[in-house]
C-alpha cells in the first residue's frame, strides 16, 4: 500500500514538473506581467461604462439598437 502511494506521488510530481517546464515557464515573464497589467487597467477603465450600460443609464448607440432583429 505504501509502495503504491509512493509510485502515484512520484508520477504526479513528474507530470507536474513536465507541465511546469513546458507550459508555465513564461507565465511570470516580464512581457506577460506587463500585458496582464495593461488588460486589467483597460478593464477598470471600462468598468464604469459597463455599469452604466447594465443599469440602463447609458445612452443607446446605433450599433446597439441595430443588433436586435427585426428592428423598427
């Protein structure tokens, strides 16, 4: 029983190591952190507009009105 648990643990550690070395190595790179900060900043800038739209306080634009068929 202990041997089986050790084998399973070793396999999980190996799979985790492989996945980190292949797919997650660039996750903390400076370029990705900069891009993430840009995206979060842009999202926060649009949050007020999204809130107004969700509550119906924003003036409807022609693109929004035309997106609902069949239209007037």
